[in-house]
């Protein structure tokens, strides 16, 4: 990370200085600012919050929503929590995987990256999903990819 970005992050994280309970908020702040949490940001957070890098890394890896690399142009999140599973989200995930979009590797294909999520607050319309933050209910692999391709144009 360049010196400029580190200094920016130090400024952004200043409200958390010396606060060991602020690791999660600091990680959110970095991801909100940069779109992901670069490895070197873990050191900045550790120094700012006065905790070890291992503590920051532990929180970072516990929550699957944090990403270590920049996101694709379009991020599709498919809910795989219980209510959506009961409505077929596993089939949606399997159909997406059959087309090359794996929620586990999160590898971007043609600018589209598919991830799993655990309850998006739209359980009544499961399988629920987000396409770049836009909610989609009664999702199918086809409806999600169509929406994603529209966003990626
Ligand atoms: S269980 Fe899928 S949105 Fe709540």
C-alpha cells in the first residue's frame, strides 16, 4: 500500500485510536472506503486500535463479508440461510456453479462475482439475493445473471 493510502487510512481510522473494541468497525470503515481490506490495512488497524495483527486478522477472517481483494464490477449475493434454502437457494447456487459462478471461490467471471450470504432480510421472497445491492426475490440463476449482466453493461 502506498504511503498516501496508509496516511488516508490512518486519518479515516483516527476515531478508533486506542479502542481495542473497534476492530470490527475499523474493518467496515476500510472496506467502505476502499471496497476491500488490503493485507497492509490489517497492520494499520492493529496499530490504531492498539491490538495485535492476529486479533485483527481473526475478526477479518471470521466474517465472510470482508474481502481481501477488490470486488468485481457486479457482486451477486445469494442467501443460503434456512428460509431461502427451503425455497430453493441451494438449487440456485448449484445452477450458478454449473455456469461457472462459484459462491465458494468467489472468482469473477465476465465481471460478475457470486457470493453466499446468510439472511438478506427478504425471507418471504426467497430465494433472496442482491445484485450490486439491489434486492431480487424469488431468484433463479437466470434472473440473477440477467440482472447482473444488465448492471455490468
Ligand atoms: S433466509 Fe434468506 S433472506 Fe432471510
